[in-house]
């Protein structure tokens, strides 16, 4: 597997990845500890758990199931979506917006019927965004760190053997090894900033959907879906190689600010709400 023999782990890869792993754990922990400490009397841990469970069920189970049928399995529809950038972007943004926001709406309306406070709405968003970090992003960072350590500690052949990478799995594993080798403090900063934006976005969208549930506002769910879809446009374009990574961060920051601004206004109007 000659492609692996030329890979050199950067000097900053291991420390940058180690710090990233630590910060990925710290982000949801800090959000939770701060909010729970500030609003202990008006928050319930069940709302944090509900947010995490909602993400797992609707995004990691149901949405991924649809992805398998529509873009992973080989058939005319998947070939069309994967072969057309507009179709891929439209499909990806719709699926993310509909599954996550409708899932949020279903859980908030039909499951979380007690202790409906604005503070718990924020806690739900922390659970949603936090589990995305811990269950989706963190495992990748840990894998990259393991790869970087193994490849820096010996020859490529030994590292491949310890990672159980064979001739059959080499093509699939190569991008991960390359990503680990290229990871530096710049990539660390980008990943941390991205997760902070995502946490704030999830909190903002939760407040918007929550307002629609408790105050019977029909426009809230479509607004949340639209904001989610628009935010995901540039990440989808980046996946197709159309835009650079820095533009994704700028675009995400812009729409996160919009969502948080709207949610902050809504949050302020719910001062009179009390626990049920």
C-alpha cells in the first residue's frame, strides 16, 4: 500500500488533535454546567436528555435511513442526486431541515408536556447540540488522534497492521489517514468554531420551535426548517468541492447570528411563562 508510505504526520497534528478532543468534550459540558448552574430551579435534566435522544432518533436513525435509500444504495435516484450538485444540495438541506426540526417539534409538543419553561427549551438545545458533538464529531477526532500517534510512532506497515487496514479497506481508510496527517492548529480552530456555531444554532432553533409549540404559532416550524436548510447550503456545496472551507464558516456564522437574534427576541417575550 504505497499510498500510505509517503504520508508524514505533521509536527502539530498530535497536540492539535489532543486539544481538539479535550475541547470537544468541554464544549457541551461548559454549556450545560453554565446553564444548569444559572437556572437550576427552572430546568430539568430530562429536557437535556430529550434533546440528545431527539437528535439520535430523528437525525442518526431516521434521516440516515433515508440517506441510505436515496444516496448510498446504487439506483437511478441515488446516481442522479450524487451526480448533480443542485440536486445534492437541495436533497441534503431539505433532509437535514425537515428531520431535525420536525423531530424537535414532535418531541417538544408530544413528549415534553411538563416543566415547559424557556430555560428548559435552551437546555433541550444544549442536549441536541451536545450529543451531536459527542456521538458524531468526537469519535472522528479520537480516530484521527489514534492514527496520528500510530503513524508517528513507527513505520506505515506497522501502523496499518495495528489499525487492521488491509488491501481491501485501504481505499476507504486513506482519506482518514491523510486528514489526520494534515490536521494542525488551524484545523483545530476551525473545528472548534464550527461546533460553537452549531451549538448556538441548535439552541436558537429549539427556542423558535418551542415558541411555536407553547404559543401555537404555525409559522415557527417552517421558519426553523428554512433557517436550518439555508445554513446547510454552503456545507453541502463544500462537500461537492464547489466552495472553500473558509466560506462555509463565514456563511454558518452569518445564519447562526440570524437564528440566535430571532431566538433571543422570542426568548425575551417569554418572561411570563411559568412551570406547568
